[in-house]
C-alpha cells in the first residue's frame, strides 16, 4: 500500500498520469462561496480568571494556537473546473468512478457540465450529506448539506461493493423485525453525518476538513482493496487516511503548503512519498 503526496497545481500534476490508471477519484474543490475560509485553532486552560465557564462551574482561559485560511473566490468556477474534469475522466480506469463534492453554490452548474463530459447515462447518484451544526440564518432556511455527484466512466461497468456499506439504525425500529432492527438498514442517497467536532482527535486544524466516516464509506464501496484512489484537492488528507485504513493505494495533490504539512503529519505512520512540480513520478501521459 502506497501514498504519494504531490505539491503543485493539480492540472499540471494529473496531466503526467497515464490514461486509465486510477480506479476512484474523490475531489472536494473550493465551493466558490465568495469569501475567505478560515479556521482558528484554540486551546482552553483552567484559569480562575478565565473568559469562559465550563463543566461544574470551573473557569477556563482561551488561548489561540494558530489559524489557517484560503480565498474561496472564482470569477469563473466552471471554467476552472472543466479542464480538470476532462483529465479526471481520462485517467479513470474503464470501471472507475468520480465523486465530486460541492455545495449549493455550484453543484447544479457542475451537474450540467458532467452530463456533457461523461454522458447523462453515466450519472449514478446525487448524494446529499446532511449535517446539523454551525450558524443559523434568520433570513432563510439554514444551508446544512453538501452535494456529492457520482459519475462512472462506463454506465454499466463500475465498482459498487454493496456488502461493505455501513448500515444505519432504522428510524422506526418497532415497524421491522428484531433481526432487521439489529442488522440496521442500508442508507439512502441522503447521508446524515455531523461535521468534524472542534474537540475531536480527528481534527487537524485545516479549513473544510471532511469527516473520515464519509470518506471511509466512499472508498470502501466505490473501490476494491489494492486499487488506486486519488484526491486532487486533498486538503487535510482525509481521503488518504481512508485509503490507508481500507488497504487502497492513494494519490494526493494540493498546492497549499499548509495542506501538505497537515497531510505529512496525519499520514506519517504510513510513510508517504512526497513529490514536487519537478518530480511527479507516476508515468507519462499516453
């Protein structure tokens, strides 16, 4: 099992890969929210003169450890995305899949583009990741879901490991047999999963980090052990961890130094290899 981490522009990196060489691509590109994405890492220390009160009435002081940010603004997001989607399709194996993770700002535009590039018959699912955390607008319904578009390179030939799906509890267990209630049910195309909690050991401190449970499900169901999984907007490296935990090889690409540092720390136990723009190292384009 190998993990290759590339520091550079993902379009330049992917153009060095052989056609038909990657089994699964998951990407979580910037959502074009029009604002800067920020994450501040805090630590609380018990202090009788602190600025907050915790369990049992104890006082705590908040210390700022650092912050990470990036601009999530594109004049032409679809123009930015299209050449990358063309390359994603090229490098997928004949039975490969692409899962594109977006939110309500661009998902409908991307769906039209993907229908054109992959073919409408290659569209399999619009997966809704629904969560319930964060601020709540009083001027509109709070936006608390992301969209993951699943496309296959071939409409009839693709990997979907049904038996590896994580089952979930029935919402009305009294309406099914005891055996079914114990086994749980297969989730639908709406996945309920909280975001990574701020106090979780999983938290890396990188903005827009996605939960490992989401990527575990994607990697386990849409690829086979030993396959190559790629994430060309790798961020904190959640896809890499999911690939390693599920015995898949992984290619991770990002052009943000903070992302490379986060991945290096997070994936250290699997001894990843690192590449720069001058050494992409996976073969020439064919």
